[in-house]
C-alpha cells in the first residue's frame, strides 16, 4: 500500500508547528498528540473553518478490520452529543487510510493527572459526575463503551473530563448483551462478567468507572500486573475502597464494583450521587497509602441534589 506523505509520524515538538501536510485539501497536520495500537492522533487546523482540531488517522499498516471499526467509531460518535464526550466533526479516507476529525481537547489524560497527584473526594465527585452523565447519555443511546479507563479520559484546561476512544464500543442488543468470546477491553478495568466471557453491558461500564474513581482517590491502579493476573484478580477479591470517605461515596463505590452486575446502580444514579458528593465537598482527605479491603456491597442512598457551584460554572447536564 502506498504510504501517503501526511501519514508519516512527525517528531514531537514542545510547541505546535503547522506543516505542509494537508489532508483532504482541508486539514493541515501538526504535532502528534498520541499514538495508539492502530492510529495516530495529530493536532491540526481546519483551513476552511479556521479552527484547531484533533485528527485521528489510521496507520497504513492497519488491516481492513481495523479500518471498518474506525469508520464505525466515527458514525457512532457523530450521533452522540454531550459535553462529556469528544465531538466528531468530519471523517473520510485518503490513499486508503481513514481519518476522523474531532474536537481538540487541550489538556492531559486522567492517567497523567493521577500520576501527578491523588485526587480529593470532591474532585472525584466532580469528575465522576461528569463521566457518569456522559455514560448515561451513551447508554440511553443504546451503546456500551467497553473500555472506560484513565487513558481514555481527557481532562481539559478547566478540569472537565471527556470520554473518548469508542473504537471497541458496541450497540446494545440482545446478542451484544449475551455474546461470549475473547476478552474485549483493558484487563485492569474489566468487569467480572467480562473476565468470565459473558460480554459487556451498561453495568460493565459502571464497574470500570468505579475502578477509575478508586484509582483516582488512591493514586494507584487497583488491579495491576500482567493482563491475565490483573483480569482474574477481581474474581478473588473486591477492590479496596479507601477509608475516610463520606458514607455516600463509600457506598456508591462498593455498589459500582459489586461483582453481580445486576446489583450495580445505573449511570444516571451514579451521576446524581457523585454530584451530591461533590456538592458536600467536606469529606476528609485519604491518608497516604491507606486502604480498606473490607466492606460489603450494599444499596446506595439516592441523592437528588443539584450540581454543586463548581459544576454550575462547568455545566454537566443531567442526561435525558
């Protein structure tokens, strides 16, 4: 396959610099923002609209199956409009390489944010409410993400998270909910039913988000290690929810990571409870390296409070 000039990965520079590489006579490519298993994401400029964009381009060596999945991702995201999701502006193909033109999020991934410092319960409440709201919108549209993890969450300059990378998401139907087969997703964040090969539904996304929130509080991955070891670890022990949290947040995290998917709250319930946690904002900080491997899953009290003042400045609408 011919390798188009624009698909060659440029060296990363400390400052964004436009190049002469133009995709589809419209999108000028700049520095590489990230590199995944099958595609590269560039910072770019839409020459027609005169706005900065992010451009995700499949590498030429990727197979047809990956390209089909890539097109599916573009069509799926184009149907989902929510402030907690990365918007898709355009898609196409050039010299056999498909591309997506997306909203440019200035900031870093949640993984980098966690690596810099553990998050406070109030911060987790704010970020978690925004992410749960986005998931509730996605689930209401009949879609399951299947790969919720810190590296798939972009934090913009205001601290608002944006869920991205729907490359392995799937429409929810009877077959999708009961399908068995190879594991799909990232081992450290799989729900128990995914590890057992029972497929993934909305409750699986809720479980993964629960692990993400626990990791944000503790500053370390709950189920680390080699993929197989990480995947089966959750079948032998529940995640260790940090102590010294409010009763609402503690109960919610236990419920979100309940081994029985039918006992987990839905994303809308998580949104309401996390918004209340953020509004309270007075939970004690988590001591360094403190863990609590006890605690049993239980029902979580419903919290119908409005979003806290900080979220009013960065509105996180309740999904409809």
